[in-house]
C-alpha cells in the first residue's frame, strides 16, 4: 500500500484505530531495551510473582520519594 493510499484510508478509520496507528508508528522509532535491561525486568517481575506481598503501592512509593526528595 502506498503512502498516498494510507492517507486516503485514514478518514475511514475510527478514532481508536487512528490512535493505535499513531502509537505503533511512534513505537517503531523507539529503540528496544538492551538485553540486560530486559533480563532485569523479567527477573524482577518473576520475583514479584513469587512474592507479591513485597510490592509497595504506587501512592506509598510516591510519598516516600517526596519525603526523601522534596522539591
């Protein structure tokens, strides 16, 4: 499909489809994580699945960070 054809078809897409198209296009420009970062994320996620009670709620973490690093 040519670029002109894509532009011609855009009005036929729903808002959600256009948003998805934009997100996907932006993702193509983002470099992926290095392998060691992917491994770290997967390791931490696996640890969370083994011990979900070790997680800290987001609001609590924000409060901790704000008290430690006031603006």
